[in-house]
C-alpha cells in the first residue's frame, strides 16, 4: 500500500456505504494511520445514490474536498453501474470492487472501458449465509481491506472483533454473524 | 495525557461539552448540528454530566432558555445551524446586550433559499453584527480546542460577551478524522467553575435583567458592549497561551501559513484552509512564494494585526463563503479591505465568493486562485475585484 490511499464508495441510501466508510476509517486508525471518512450529503433517502469517501495516510490529512481521482472504488449496488459514472477518475493502477452475483467477465463490459483491476464479491450470498439478513457493507468492508491491502487480515479481524464487541454490547448475538461475514468475505472476494 | 482518537467534528464538540459539564443546555435539532445535542443527551442519560438538558420546541426558545439560565447565574449553551440561527436572531442581540457569556456551538450551513443543508458561512456571517464573539475552526481538532477555550474567553470579567464556536457543516461536522483529546480532569481544571458577579438568583443583590433602556442610556449600553469587545483579542491570546501549555497546540487570532516571504496570499476561514495548505505546499515545491492567513477570530475582527501580516504581500485574494450583496464582495472581503486601506497598503486585493451551499473546494481551485494573483501582479491591476470561484456561467 502506498502511504496515501483514497477510496470512493458508491451505494444507495440505506445500504450502509457511509457506515462502511466510517468503519474503515476506524479500523485504519487503530493501525496508527491518519484517516478521513466522510459521506457526501444531499437530500438522501432510502434507495437514492450516495457517495462516501476514505483517505488513509501515513501523514496528517488537511485536504477537505471530495475525492475525484481515487485509487479504489467500491460499488455497493451494481445497479449504479448504469446510472452513475463509478469509474470517473479511477486510477488505472488502482482497482474497482463490485458487489454482484454475476461473474467478473459479465461486469467488465459495464465499466466504461476501465483498464485497471476488477474485483467482485457476492455480498448477498456472504451476508445471507452468515447473518441471515442482507447487510452488504460488512462483507464489502472486508473485501476492500483485502483488495487495497490496507492492513494485515489477522489484525483487521482482531480490531473488528473489538469494535463489534463495543458497538453491539447490548446485542452480542450479532457479533458472531458479523465476524463470520468478514472472514467469509476475505475468502470470497475475487 | 493526551488521548488519540478519531471523531467527527460534532462528536468532538459534544465530548468537549461533556468534559466542561455546563449547567444548562436547551436544544432544538437542526441538520447538521443535531448530533451535538444528540450525543450530549446520551451523556445526560448515562449520568456522565449533571447538566440540565431541556428539549424545547424551537431555536427561538433554545436561545431564550439559555439566556434565562445564564442570567440566573448558570453556565449555559445551545447548538444550532442555518435557519435555526436565523430563528434565534432576536435573542442573539439580547444575550450580547445583557453581557451574558452564553456559548453557541454553531455548525455552519447555508441559509435557505434555495433550501440546502450543506456548508457555507451565510448563517454566522449574518449574525456578525449581533455582538457575539465568533471563532472558526479548520477541522475537528480546532472545533474541540476552541470549545474548550470558549468559556474562558466569554466569561472573562473584562469581556462578558456571548461566544459562537463555528465549524463547517458536514465537511468537518460529519467527517471522522484523527484528533487528540485532553483528559476530562484537565479540561475541568482549565475551564474552572463559573462564578458570575451579578446574577438573578443572588438574594444578596436583587437586580433586573433586560429592562427597557430609554434613549438617554441606550447608546452608553451599546458603547459598553463595544468596550467588552475591545478586550477580546487580548483575552483570546492569553487563554490560547495557557491552552498551549496544556495541550501543546498553539492558537492565535489567526494562523499564518508560509507568510514569512509570501508575495501572494489568500485570506480564508474554515475547512477550505486545510485544502489551501495542500495547494501552498505544491506551489512552494515549485518555488512560488505563496501563503495564507486563516481567520480564527472573526468577531471582533483583528484588523490591524491582519494588515500587518499582509504588509509585504503584493496581491491578496480574500475568500468569502457567504454573499452580502453589496455588489462588491462578501463580509470578510469588506473587513480585510478596510484593514488594508487604513494601513495604507498597496497590495492588489480581490474578493472571491466560493463554496456556497457546500460547493466543493479542491486543491486545484486554490492553485488557480494563486495563479490569478500572479497574473494580477504581472498586470499591476486587479481589474474586477468581486469574483466568484468555480461558478458555471
């Protein structure tokens, strides 16, 4: 990983793209990085396209603009491939990660000629098998950590466990499912 | 011992308030400041503070309740944004004229219309003549540090004026970034207990607050407010000095970035200052003599100090995140240009309106401003001094 990583998230209101960006900032912070995690706000409502951003760096981050030339793009909802220019400014030596049940070969023609690496994950499958409900952001968080090489997988899982134990202190029954989703996603991303 | 954390600007201010543990916090929610009372309400529910938290039905009432509490002798505050501040207008002047050191955590947002929830400074700039002290932040760290210093400034016996601690809506209020927090005990000790000299609940000294002022007295009352304002700069610097000893973080009336030998300068407020610093570093690496002044204290306005800091600059761009419809620029532009005029400055000055309604400010935008200043120096003429940045014509 270079010492300054920029990630852009595309999702739909209610899918947790903002939460995922904040969780990623959180876990990267724990490894000693400088971080930024922020959503782009508009008149959001369930289902409307939303954007969230991460900067992760070895140095203090002072810039407060949106991200136009990211190294990585995460597409939480593949229907956005048709309506939003998700590869806009995406660096060729970067990568795009798409949540889809389709194969990589089927996705590539929808990426407007993007020449960089393409990764996919079936977050629906991971989420349903591990949590019994569709929460795409947990599997995608693990997948982007792996794709962008943000930190060691073991460290990631350890930090996330601590974070879930804190976050879900009042409902510990969901911790296991979330942890399994992360572990499975690390294997399923391709 | 400083504690490293990562927090949004709203969380950071809420934590400062928990550490301060004020007496009374009346609140009414409005985006993007809602999280401040929301986090604070959980501190109240968890017994982490013993503040009287009052949910009211409007901002008119939240400021009225804060004023009433403060007049009674209680350290009070509220939080708001945009139209919420507009709805407090009448009360802002009452807090100031009664010399009540109420604090307001303001999360800057555009005023309607068109209706918009994103950042600009039109809300607080509109309130700049209300008699409140205004302090602005670049990021979550500064919002936190300014909140910790707020009551020391406002309650100082030579000042006794209300204080607005401003940060940029969403851009810093909702962005999670690294931050260093002080220990609870350190903040408590730094802020100290509030010991008002005159207050309604003092049976030893019955008094009236906010009575009618006949023409024969009104002007002297206003002049007294101005006298309080005159002491603010000195107190801000004294408090900042003590704060630096505690935290290691230094603050002034404004921050000078690469100004020592700068020929071109930007004067700016808020989060876009950080973006400007990145632009400066890029241009400095190419040998360009560019710098920036970031306003921290906007009211009262440190005019002579800013003119002094700009004395060797050939061209300056003053950046306003608010319109004032004078057909010649924004409120910061007016104040800086007046300061330059009185200092007999020969700098060529332009005033940009930028970032309204959350319009994004990129490093490239600020580089372009410096490029424009270069051209102005070459031409020896600023030509149109009232400009818009990043506008589609």
